[in-house]
C-alpha cells in the first residue's frame, strides 16, 4: 500500500481513532489520579574524608597528608557508609525499630494484586526479604555533579515514617562504620600488648610501642568523633505535600502518547486488512501470458 492510500484509510478511521484516544486518556488519567502518592524524605551528606581534620586523616600515620581529599568518587569509610545504607542489616534494623513489615503487608494486600494473591493462596505477610528488596529499590543515593555532596532520598506513603526511617538509616550506617573502626583498633591494640609482653628486644619494643600508640589513637578518635564516614550537610527532612508520582508530568505524557498510540494502531489495522496481491496475468516483466484458443 502506498503512503497516500494509507493516509486516506487512516482519515476514514478518524472517528474511531478519536474514540480510542478518549478511552486511553480517560483510563490512564483515572489510573494516574487514583495511584497512591508518597512523601519523599531527603538528607544531604558529604564524605568526612573531604576535610583535612577528618577522621580518616587523623587515623593515618601521617595526618594532613595531601592528595585524594577532593576525589569525587566514594571511597574509604564513605563507601562503606553507602553500602551499609542498603544492606540486609539496615533492613533488619528497620523491621525491628519501625512498622515497615506492617506497611509492606498492607501494600501487598491492597488493590487488585492483593485480591489475586488471596485468590491464589499466595503469601501476603511481608518478611525480611521483602523489606530488603523495598529498601534497595526505594532508597536513592545521588551525587551532586557540581560539588562533593550526596543526596539521600527515601519515598514513603507515610510522612512521619519516611522521615524516621531515613534518620535511622543514616544513624545506623554511621554507627556501623564507627563500630568497625573501634573494633579493629581494639583488636590491634590487644595483639600489640600481647606481643609487647613477650618481646625483650629494645628496638622491636620501641617499634611496637609506636604501633600501639597509633591503634589507641584510632580507637579514641572513633569513639569521640561524631562524623566518621559522612557529615550531615542538610539533616533529614520531609516535604509537606506528596510528590510521587508526578501527576502533572504523567498526564502531559499521557496526552502525547495516547493519540500516537491510536494512530499507530489504526495504521496496523489498515495494513493487516489490505488483501495480498495475487499473480498477474498478461504482459509485463515476469508476468504470465494467456495463449489464444487453438482451433479444433
């Protein structure tokens, strides 16, 4: 079929295309307006390694060493902090200290999918795996391209619970990094003390005392410093009005996509209804010629 013929056929279907477009807009708009909205809790953090008096700098054998302080990539204690935010231990902490499992169970049992799960006898109650999956999908960690700060965003349908969950996640990840450093420093100090108790060489004892002093300094700094991995630039806060999903943007996209989808569907219907061309008879290249009837 040629393009003009296809356009004429589509114009002939204009009222059907308009009806389908209206149905798509009405159905999609209803789904967008009825979709539950969520509040977004946000916090801005910066790696503690970006300052010369950071804990990681004080823990080094040569404090205030130049180089690597302004590296935008997450590394060191801050990388451990970002990994701990989405870990299974963080999800287990939320299940213990917040009503996350009840919230996820309510979401799994609501709507058409909840009715389907009950009809099929599927599990409705949420468990730790569901909490870990929700945390991994919901928590967004975005780096600012113009600075060394990172934004933590956590959407939640309950405003208070979302803010509380984000604050607990930050405190948990920071405490985990601090506890790991303190435990490592204590283990090193204990091993060095045992070695000093059995060592008799004066030169080796002097070197061991230097190492013991570094381990004790690391343990002391980890206990008293408030920001070991991440410094809070903007403390956790939550918006007053829900913003997810973005209804105006989705409605605009629906108004653009619905007519295009209707036109594409009409074009496909016209092309599918076109009869297949049969073999040609008569002259022409590759055609078949009829022989005249022979006289008896």
